[in-house]
C-alpha cells in the first residue's frame, strides 16, 4: 500500500500523474481499501520493460542490440488497485518495480463489449 506522495517518489512524476488522473475515471473493483474501507478502483496499465542487454563479446552485443532495435519490446499489462476516497494504491508483488523500471507506461482504456 502506497500513498500518492510515495508513488511520485518511486515511479516519477509523469507516471504517477497518469495513474492519479485515471483513478477517478475507472470502475470500482472488488477489493476494499484497508484504510477507509471504501471500494477500490481498478486502473488498467500498459507498460514496456527496457531491453535486457546481452553481455559477452562486442560482436555478440552488437548483434543482440541490432535484433532488439528491430523487434519492439512486448507490452505488459496490469490492473492497479487505487482508492478514490483516500488516495492509497495497492501494488501486487513486483508491480511497483515493473512500473518503476519500465521504459514507457500509459493507462490503457478498457475495451468495451460490443
């Protein structure tokens, strides 16, 4: 559980602002806030992790870098729980570090059934 101020310090202003803006727009999920007992909203997030560079010799590293430049990194998805009443956010195991280390992150719109 983290508050808004802590999130700004851990993941940076741009990512934290995107999460905060979306908090009030998202639908309520099933989790209850452990602080105020309100229903927490589910914030859909898309992020891309940076390339994990290959070590080894220079030629091998250049080949890996060339291939990585041609193939875009896979998008990852998570649903972050946030309380619109008290501003607390619940990061499951590994989610904070993934968002923090990601090279890009955006709040994605949920697809609506037709």
